[in-house]
């Protein structure tokens, strides 16, 4: 996994990218070395069910009860964009709600 951490897409911490690579590789049964930011789920041989399962695992790992809307997932062209979407969603979940008064 160490060789994938230096390939993290801009804006994605290497540790998060490494975990995404690990989950994708395990979920799709492909070598971690095949997974690059520009890789697509289709290029890695994922069918729609595998893609959903991988996404659910990643959401559980990084977002807790948060999820990524399907319309956002449909816009993602590759794993680099997917990783950035996860990071952005994590950031949104960590911000306090503006409507909550203290």
C-alpha cells in the first residue's frame, strides 16, 4: 500500500487515499497497484453491485451515518474524483450546523 500513498490526488490526504485504494482492491478483487486516481470503476471490472458495496464500505469508514447522494456519485468520472468527493463530504460533516444556536 505504501506505493499508492504518493499517488494521492490533489486535495486528498495520502492516508485517506490509501484506505480508499485498499477498500476498492478488496471489494473488486484487484491488485492495489492497478488503482490510480484516473482509474474508473469500469476499468477495474466493477459491476454496479460491486460499486454500490464498495461505496457503502467507504461511506461507513469515512462518513459514519453520512452518505453521498446518488446524483453526486453519477458525476464522478474516476477514483480521484471519487476520493475528492469523500474528502469534501467529510469536511461538510465536520462543520457545525449554521442554524444551531449556541
